[in-house]
């Protein structure tokens, strides 16, 4: 009897140690991602009244009504009438020259380890390993649990950012599928719970592997210790690809973008533009800095337009403004069901 009791206590201690380790690692992941995002978008002082407050005056109501009609008449990829984006100082974001050492250390590790061999194995693992089966909302909550166990005073949680992004898109009268992309675009960070090797294969900017690393990739100098950099199969301009082969056939560095893209492609009703937003939103060397045009085909030009329409909502939406998630939950549950009608998703 005493042996059984001792074994039970030992098992409980092991579970507590495992939980503590997960929380500690989760905090490190969030700290790394926070620092990366801090570089991506140096916070501006956006007051709540500038974005959300509405007055009851007839002139203001008329102005808002006119603005809404203008947005609804504009093509979904046209952000010129966005009230949200008009209030953003875009020059204050992605200031990598001010990057802290933690961000530089992260990209050094990422650039050294994102090889063709690793990416092939990561995709094999994705297709063959069993993970969780749950609803999209439960997945958001699962990711949020990880972030809630880290320091809540340093940054907003991922579910807050998901709602912020989706609400900014919704406020600008974008299509419902566009709003859903805003909600789930970072859901691939669930990868950390499953097959990740650390932080370097979950977060950060993405880029093609299997061809020469572009100098447009942030901290390009760190690729010098990547084995592929000296491999004649991979260090040429086109590498294993052909001119204008299309990005659909290009292997991008494995992380949360690729992960959620493949899940949504197989299990959602999102249009190609929405899938492109998921897959390429961290592909800054391409959609922001103009790299890898020689791998694009005609379809990629259309997808680039979609990604450029989405990216500002992701990059500039993290502010101190938060929403009542429980109040908004019914709307987003309905939105999720519209594009994930099978309810349960295989993650």
C-alpha cells in the first residue's frame, strides 16, 4: 500500500515538473516572439478615442456612414479608404537596426538551422504524426493558455492579437473570409506544442530554402554557417527550382505560416487569396522587400496583391487596445463554422 502511495506521489511530481517545463519554455517562446514583433512594429501611441470612439453628432454620423459606404464599394484588396491604416505611422515599424541582442540571436539560430534537410523532415512529420483534433476556437484558447502562463504584463496574448487583427479588418468592411484570416493567421504557433525544435522553427520571417539565400532577408550574414550555403545544389540563384516556377512549388522555411497554411488548405473553404495570406504573411523578403520575383508565376502576382492587402492589419494592429472576447465570441464562432464547416479540425 505504501509503495502504491509513493508511486502516485512520484507520478504527480513528474507531472508538475513537466508542466513547469512547458510553462517556462512557453514563456521563452513568447518573449522571443514579443521581441521580434517589437522590432516589426515599434509601438506607437494610438489612443482608444482615435480608433474606436464615435460621437453622436449628426455630422459625425453622416461622415461615418459615407466612409462605410465608400469602403463597401471598394475592392477588398484596396486599403486606401481604411480608417485604421490612415492612423498608423508605418515608418515606426520593423526597425531592425534597433534590434536587441535576443532578436539577433534568434535569427542567427534560425538562419543556421533552416536547411533543405530539416524542411523535408518537418513536412514528413506534419503528414505522418498525430496531433490534436479540436475546433478552431479551442485551438485559439489552447494557444492562449500557453501565453497566459507567461508574464501577462509585457504583451497582449495571441488571442488578443487575433481579435485585434480580425476586428481591424472587419471595421474596414472586408469580406468575411478576410476577417477569418485575421483571426487564425498566427494559429500555426500551436506548432510549438508538437514538433518544434525551439523558437527558430515557429516564429520569425520566412524565406525559400533550396536556392541562394537572398540578401533581402533580414540578418542575411547569419546564413554563412548554414550548410546549404556551401552546397552547390542549393547556393545558386535558382537552386533546385526553375525560373518562374511559381511559389506554390517553392519550399519556404518551416514555421507557423506553413503549418496553418497546410491545415487550412486541406480543411477549410478559404479562397486561394486567403490561403496565400496565411502562407506568406511572414515572407517579408518577398512581399515587402521585392525579392524572389524570378520564382513567381502569373498567379503569384495576384497572390502578392492579396498578401499586401492583409499584411498591414497584422503588422500594425498590436496596440494596447483590447476587446471583450466573450462579447465577440458568438460572431467569430459563426464565422469559423462558415469556413470550417466540419467543426473539428485536425491539427
